[in-house]
């Protein structure tokens, strides 16, 4: 009997804890929804909203990058109300602890729909059409098919793709990067670190953009190389092997992120910290170990979003969608 009573108490406690967890989760969701709703209501001046979506970062410098990107979009689209969102829950949580409030795109889309916008433009600030961009697509689909708010189906939705959406984008970005490094690449090896997706998450074959980028850059100068953090067969050691096969077995190496911002990967995985000796496993460490010259000063800590010409490529994606009336969801067309 005592055992039965104990089991009953434990069961009640488990239910109680579960209920408490659900209440906390609901409370956090409601608080975020209230914050985003207030922001949207306070800033609504037009019938069209532009939602910029990025993975996110907790580092200081990227916050400036994000603001500058937002301003560049604002100057291009003065008749749109612009909002900015993160997809990374970890980044959002850690930013909140720093006093920076970012929210997921789902909150913004719901608030935008409830605010009565007739058109919403969603622009991905990701680099490749991979796992993160797939998540953006799914969020937009969920918004359009929201059973609790069927009126959202009446909102026209445009979705702009990531930076390297097409082969033409790869070529254009390669040319912009070459403009920056054409004087240095003659006497230095210049490398770019992309993120990449693990093979099981390589949706949209986004990883192919990195091999395309290296090929395009090498048309401009054979001293360019591109590798990643997460793409199978294209890690730092794979890149070093390609460099050596190309008879570039020594020399001065410059490193630059091929990511929208210069955050954790740029500062740790690429630069390897701020010490004279880089942390083991970082690009600076592995390049030095392989016999190349790669001091701290050779790590250029800038994101692609720090180049206005590259941001213009992102801008062109949503601009073209609008100009071509190429909406992901168009209630007028669906009625026909």
C-alpha cells in the first residue's frame, strides 16, 4: 500500500511538473508574441512589410553588420516597414541576456498578418540554399496555411532566396570579392571559410555553391581557395591538400569568412583566438602547421554583410521577385 501511494504521489508530481513546464513555455511564447506585436503596431506605416531573416549571432560586431544591412534595405525600399529576425533559438536566448531582443520569424509573420498588411516580403540573409533557408521556406508555408488565422491566406507573400541562390550569384559575388583582394592575391594565397551543411542536411544541394565559388574565384586568380566548417570533403585539411596539389606548398595565407557575419566561426574556427599561437584545429593553426605563414594579422574579420555591394545582391533577390510579380503566395492568382 505504501508503494502504491508513493507511485501515485510521483505520478501527480510528474504531471504537475509537466503542467508547470507547459505554463512556462506558454508564458514565454506569449511574452515574445506581445513584444513583437507591440513592435509591429508601433512601426506600421505602410501596407507592405519586409522581414529580414538571418541565423543570428551573439557577438558584438555582427550587431553592427545587421543594422547596416537593415539600413541598406530600408534605403532601397522606403515604402516598406522593415523587421529583423533570427532563426537560432540559442542566439536569441543569449542575446536576450545581453539586452538585445531578437525574435523568430514566426512571431513576426503572425504579428504582420494581424496588423493587416496586404503584402509581406521575406528575405533570407543566409548564404546558401541549405538547411537554414529550408526552415525559412517552411515558416512562410506555416504562416500562409495557419488554421487559426485563415485570413493570412489573403496576404500576398514574396520570398527572396539566399545570397548564392544561383550560379549567376556565385559569379557576381566572386567578382566583388576579387575587387577587394585583387592586389593582395597576386602575392598571397587568399582563403574563404564557408559554413556548409553536413551531408545529411545538404538540402537544396547548397554545398555545391562552395565548389562553384572556388572555381569562379580561380578563374580570376589561381591563388584563391574555399573550404568550410561542416561540408564533408571540404574541410581545412581538404583545402590544404588542394593547395599543395596546385604546387602552392608554402607562402603567406590570408583568411576571410564566407559567411554573412564574422561571429563565432570567424573568431574561433578560423582565427583561433587572439593569441600569437592559434588554438589547435583552427584554420590559422592548421595552415601554420602545414608550413604556411598565417599570423593573426592575416585573418580579416569581416562578414559578407559588411560589403554594401554584396548586400546589394541580397537586395536584388527580393527586388526581382517583386518586379516579376513572382510571389510565393498570391491570393489574387489563386482566386483565378
